[in-house]
């Protein structure tokens, strides 16, 4: 890796809507061992689909170098995503490199949990602070439908237990809720994790990418789900931990835990979004619903120095005006024929 050039810390840029850059989501792998219909539907991502070759993905040294530059522009939280990030060989090594970066406050991981049990202890030892596990239902049949036929709830629950034992607590469980698919199993999921060190967060089904056959009729608004849960277990609001936190937090009134709602469709939070996204092949995206990004791999491999790369990052963020979810909420979904797919840059 080229030596990092000593530079004066640049002023943290604000985008056109006054939003800072605080969180960087880093996709390390475009492949996944699931085929969830809302992310990587099997009819598109079958055996013949061409994923990136290893040389096309950023190396760990390249990821660490870029992450260090993002930190210079204000990023303090790093999250590793996929695809399925635990398919990337040697991932704990990258965690250690990122955790060692000055001023990084948090390194987290989002995973489907199937491989978590094998790696949890080493990830924790290398500096991983938090884990978010995707788990859409405990019902085996519903789970199979939502995972594309791969994995089981039991495997994921075992991975969560190993991660908790390793000290990766609290763990967040993300559940994408679809009407008529898994919405009837939400209470069962909460029952399983109440009074544990696991926080369940319900995510509204989103129109990420163009291949998941999104239908607004399948969206269960968070307010509706909240009412259902509140009728069973009364909930009280919890203040946000920081500006830009995407989940609305609630505690069970009986003190037996906390849940969250991520409501991109019914209650857009674009105005507080501080996230940048880096794909596994080195493209910077400034929105989950982006139609294009900035290629960083080409200048990186062509020998660009840190000053040049910083200027690219800074200029891109200064020009950012993304507010897709707010536009969608004001009318039907914008007429966009191509959006980056969620498996490519994480959720």
C-alpha cells in the first residue's frame, strides 16, 4: 500500500442539504449464500450470473487506505456489508486494520448470520464492536421463502448465541416486513428475543434496485406494526442515540428490552442521512437508491496520491443532493429505470 501522505486535516464537507459525512458502509463481497427475493431474487441471480472476480474487488489494503481518507472527512463509523461479508476470506484481518484507524469510533458488521458462529470470536478479538443479523422470520417455511431456500432459522440463532458469548452484544436483528409474507410472524420474533441482549428492528420493504419486483401494496407501514406490537406489549419511545440514527427506538414498558422501526417508505429520513457507501469494486455511492457512483478504484490503482483522492471524495460529497425517499413519499416512486442493487452496496 502506498504510504499515507501527511496532510492537514481538511474541513469536514457538508452536502447541498447541509448533511455531514459520518457513516461509511463498505461492501466487501458482492456474492451471497442466500437469494432473498427483496435483494437477490433467484430468477435473476442464478448459477449463470457473473459476479466480480477477486482482482476486481478492492484489496484489504485498498479498502483500509480509502477508509482512512473518509475518516479525514468526518466519518467515524464503519460498517462492513455485502452481499454476505463473511464469504470474504480473512475478513477479521480487515476488521483489525479498520479498527486501528485513528478516530474510528465503531466498526460493525451486517450478516445473514449463517457463518457468524465460525468467526465471532476472532472478529471480536480484532476489534469488531457490533453485529447486525438479518432474520426475517423464525417460521421455517416463511424463512425459506424469504431466503430463497437457503439456510435455516436454527443456524442463525446458533450464530447469534455464539456472537453474544464472544462479547458482541447487544446484537441487532433486522427483519424486512412484507405484507402477506412474514408480517404475521413479527410477534413470534419479538417473543424470542424479549429480555435478551438482542434488539429487533423492523424494516419497511423498500424499492431498492430494480429487480426485486417491489410493490407498495406489500409495504407494512411502521405505524401499523407499532400498533399491533403495542397492543401486545406496551411500548415507550426512546431518544435517538445520535443525529442521523435511522431507527425509531422504543422500549417495552415492562423493561424487557427494546425494538426499532426503520421507515424509509412511510417516514423518510433523508434530511438526516450521513451515510456514504463504497462498493466492493471501489465505487462510491451517496444514496442507497443511487443511479450512479464515483469510480475510486481506477485512480487508486493508477497511483493517485491521498490529496487527489481526498479532493474527489470531498467534491462528491459537496455536490450530494440525494433525497430519493422523500421524493417517493411525495408521489409514486420516481421514474428510475436503473438503481444500484442492494446486494451490491448493502442495505
